[in-house]
């Protein structure tokens, strides 16, 4: 229950940060877009991005310290603050990645549902292409082509989603990160739940 309250305090404070800082943190922690790549998008120097993110993280930690003092009657010392900062960064990674994972999942289930079997065999069961081809009675090239097409469609969709929903046009230099993000998600997607 305490952990849930901490998360609630952090999220509440996060959404009180400037929109630009929210977007920076979502891209950085969620999609692993580098500060250098974000400097292209936001027209800021890398150190400015770093400062903005640091300031927002400090604000969130201050809100957490205030909450801890009031609700847990605990004053946070340097060690606890560092611990909380590490927890916060890990949690942001998880939270923002999950947001983008949900977006990919919705798209896959809505637009490419017929590809789930091939993905489940390749990624979920980690079968080799020749084994998947044999099971589906198609050629290896067909399997490889289908997977590549799904990856490309998801990458394009994710970039469009970021453009439309976050009002951010990612630079070409971020394409590799988007491709890696999609690939990572395909490896851990909950195929067993999709029938």
C-alpha cells in the first residue's frame, strides 16, 4: 500500500511538471531516446535537456520527501533520497515503457491480428525460422518477410503515434531506437493471452 501511495505521489507531481519536461522524460525513459536526439526535436542544447529533466526529477523527489514527512513521519536523508531517486528512475522506465507497449499491443491486435500466430511461434516460443515455416507450411522467406513487415508497420505506427499524440516528430537518428524498442516488445509481448 505504501509503495502504491509513493507511486501515486510521484505521478501526481509528474503531471504538474511543464509539458515539455513530461515529454522529455517519456521519450528518455520510455523509448530510450537520447538527450542528443531530443535536442534535435526540442531545439535545445543537450545540457538544457539534462537540466530540465533533473529539475523535474528533483521536484518529484521533493514532493515525495514532503509526503514522507507528513504521512510516514520520516525525514529523508541523503542515502534515502539517492535510493528513492534510483527507484524513481527505474519506475519511470517501467511506467513509460508500459505506456508505449500498450500502444503497440492495441495496434497489433487491431490491425495485424492475423500475424499473432507467427509472432508467437518466433518470439513467444523462440522457435527457429525453419521450424516455424514447417509448422505453418510456408517457406522460411515468407516467415522472415512477414516478421519484417510486422516490425516495420509497428515502427511506423509508433512514430506516427508519437507525432500525433505527443506532437513530436522524432529525428531520423531515433529510428534505430524505435526499431530496438519494437523488437524488445515483440520478445516479451503476452502472446499466450491473445487467442
